C-alpha cells in the first residue's frame, strides 16, 4: 500500500522490527551481533555493514524520494566523497557552477588528485550543459536550487540529455527536500542530501544520504559504503528518524515564512535583488512549478552596499548569524566568508557571491517576530 509523504514522514517504512512494539524505533547501539549458529545470521553481523536503526532511516528516505534504496552517511560530504568513488581516472563530470563550496573543495583537491576532472557550468541553461559534454563525460551533477544564487535546472530535460550520452544524472536535493522535489521521478539516477539540513531539521545532527532506484548502482555504492565505512551511527539515525517525523509540517511553515520575507525584502530600498524560487517575478517560474511542489525556505538577497550587509549580520537578534541551514531556527549567512570561502575569488564574484550578498535559512518562528527583527536590523 502506497502512502502520502506526510504519512511516510510520521510512520517511516512501517516495518515493525521491535519485538516489544515500541512506537519510537529503538536505538540499536551495537557494534556486533550474535549468530544463532554456524552459517546463520539474524540479518545483522556488524554495524558498519548493517544496523536496524540505520536501516529504518534509509528505508524512510528512500520512500520519501520514491527510490528503492538509500545509504546513510556520517555527513553530506562523506556521501559525496563515496559517490566520487564510482568514477575512475580520466573520467569527466559536468556540474552546477553555483554550488556548495565544500563540494568544490573536494573536486578541486581530492578528485583532481585522483584524475577526475569537473567542469562547472550554468546548468540552468540546457544548451550550456550540452555543449560541455565530452566523450569521457560520465555524469552531470546538479544542485537545484543552487547554493546560494537559487538557480534552477530543468531536471527532466537534463536527465534526457545525460542518458542520451550514457551519463548519470546526480541531483543534490538538500534545499527542497523530498517533500517539495523528487528528482528520481524526473529521471535522475542518484539523489544526494545533506541530511544535516531539512531532513533532520534541528541543527543538532550531521548526516548525508545517497538515494537510488537502480539495483546495480545501489550494489556498487553499497560496496563502497561498507568498505570505506563512513556510515551513520545508530544514535544519529534515530535523531534523523525523529526529525523526519515533522518534515512535512516544517517545510510548509518554512515556505510560508520565506514567501512573506521575500516579499518584504522586495520592498526594501536597501535590497538590490531577492533570490527566491517562490517569487512570481522569476522568468523560470513555470519550470519551478512544473518540477517542484513547493519553494522551500532558502532566500538570498543582495544589499546596496557591503557595509549594509555587515551591519545587518551584526544587528539581528532573534535570527542567528550562522553557517548552516534547514533547521527550525532562522539563520543568516555571509556566503563569501562562510560557505564559499574556498571558492576562488574570480569564480565566486562571477557568480555574484560577493560582499553584498546574504543568504537566509528561514525558520519556523512567528513571522511577525522575524519581520520585526529584520526591521530593526535594517534600520
């Protein structure tokens, strides 16, 4: 029986593994499991290879993404690092030019050392992506919406392009979560998440996920996963399960608050540009509404001076000046000094990530309180 996303968030995979009928999935804080006999197993032998609590969060995330399998990692970067192990020296990837700086740092150092090259292009333009494909191209990697400029890529069109050239399509779905966007249903082969963000939702747990729908690809990734060993702990798996229970209601409130703040920012004379995918003024709004069921809680905006940007960062009281995103608390980030500090200056500035740009992860607080805090910070 198929369930709606809201039900999956609350009930998980609906597989009862606890013999005592516990409503909350127990934390199986075990490293090893006893065997009932020689050549026999309960299905669990060693927690790096399998853990009941982690299995439950993996099944839940796979269901939410409408995939078949998910792998839960200790961090989002651990997930991406393991993902890169499916490629070989000489392979080439195409990626979104505007994406998390930690991913770029991985590619520019470790992946480059390993003989894998990545070209970053404007993936909001399908023709630009097509022009970047080479005979050695093995995958296209999208962040959509992108971080922090909120560019949106046409997942279905790029999936068709990728598969026509025998490439994988990988989509980082962190910003919208599976509640508002399901890339696998649009043709993606692998979905990436920093589970630290919206999936967990409380700014207290690190995690990452890879989600797939193809069994051969899963077997390949699972072999890398259990070999390299960056698996999510049982306790952190339980925290993810607890956080996901409220994903649907949180995402609705994030979006409601973000829409109000985006409209408020548009009216401020100090703001030159607001980047939010829910604004009707966006030229790609038809695409957004076609592939997303909502707009999420991420906003970037450009001030008319660097001094104003710094003043706002230092003046907010309820909203916190911090680097992460996706939690119930509202956070304000300075991308050029935080998330994108390792991106070369010329690249960063070409994208618009400069001293006047702020990024806001809109939380679920009372909207009047958030607007009042912004009002006093802008004054």
